C-alpha cells in the first residue's frame, strides 16, 4: 500500500466551491507533490467501497470541503483515515470577497488564482506531514 498522503476533495456538485476543491486537490497531487500525495474519489469513500476504505484506513489524510457540511472530512474519518488537516474552500474564498470565481463547471482567472493558493497550502501540508513520518 502506498504511504502517500491521501488528499480527498469533496464532490460539491453544482457549486463553484466543489469544483475548486477538486481542482486544488488535482493540482497539488499531480503537479506540486506527486511523489508524496495521491487523491481518492469521495464517492467511493462515502459509499463504503472496500478498496477505497483500504486506501484510507490508518493513513494520513488531508480533506477539502466546499461547504460547512464537511462531507470529505467526516467520511475519511469514518473510514479510519487520520485526518491531519481539513480545508474549507469557502474560507479561502472569503479572503477574496467580491471576486467572480466562476460556476459549477468553469473557473474564471480569479477562481484559478484561489485554486492555486489552496493547492500550495495542501502541498506545504503534505511536505510537513512527510517530515513527521
């Protein structure tokens, strides 16, 4: 089993915050820390998929949630993941009040700016957790 940090974004269907969470997770694991982190599909986690549970249980996780419901964080914990950091995408957008970030399927330039900020935070946390291991 991979010792990589698990980065689990919410699905956030129909909301820009869910799209931003998914894009930030992908940017972090595919571009910024590909050797140290991997992402998992929250749908598999939430439905109790055994393969997904096996990939999370006992492993350090970073979750990204678009809303206060914290579905990713709660689901990772229920599956036995060790949630080391919970990001709320909506909080990142609060720092940029008034920007037009896009919609449920497309981000604007401002939306991508926030995604880049979140991805950088995730990458920093992955590196920090890697040093602790």
